């Protein structure tokens, strides 16, 4: 799938889950992380990229590990250190209070992992599928539902975003009113 689809579905899902703004950024990064890893590993060589794309970087286990680490590593402390080191301040608000109240740092790794997992699950819906094992082997899993860059991907994107939007009470009310008006 295209990066836009990965990012849009991940951010919409995170919004539906009540994620804070920093988590939205983290899930968006995670949603393209598998392809970013492939691009970095290929070092600009298109032939290498085609050979390695959707191999090890697209194994779902890496993103489960990131999620688990997100629960185990005190990332809020790291964010606090970054806020202090960069001297980002808000008048009258200490960095620790800002991080604690906003939730920034508590769950960023978790959201990156969720974004990566969403990426892998979306790619599992394409004909190329994703690897079942992290290193080698020809076993892949997925279904041939959507081909990347086709009108079917566009329709899938709108259906997925619509389904996620229905998770919002206000969006649901607007949708129901629109249906009543049409019918």
C-alpha cells in the first residue's frame, strides 16, 4: 500500500482510540517504519530495495517487540531529558508537569509499534503479502484483497477511514443524519 494509506489508517485508528497529539505523530512514524527500514537498507539502490522490500522489516514480530518495550522502558524520562536538553519551555510549566499532564513519553514507543503493526497488517492485504518468519523462508501470510496504487486501494482507504470515523460519536451522529436525509 502507499504511504498515505498507511499513515491515514494508522492516524485515524489512533484518533478513534483517543491518542494524544504526540502519539498521533508516533503512530504515523511507525506506520511507515517498515518501508523506511527497507529504504535505509537499500541505500538508494532500487534493485536492492525491490529484493529486500517486504522481507525482514515487514515481520509483525518486530512491532510486537516494540510495543512490549514501550510498556517496559520509562520513555517519559527520555522525553523529559530531551525537553530539558532542547530548552523547550512553556511559561509557568515545568517540563515534568508538561510531560505528565500531556502523557507525552509514556506511550510513544507503544504507538510506534502499533503504527508498524498496522503497516504490516495493511500490507498483508496485498498480493505480495508479508513474511511469516523474520529471516528467510518463503512462507507468507495475507490475502489478495487490494493491489498497491489501484482504485481498489483508494476504495479500501475510504471504507477503512469511514469505519474508523464511525468510532467517533459526533461522526456517527452526522453519518446517521446524512443517511436519514438521503433515505
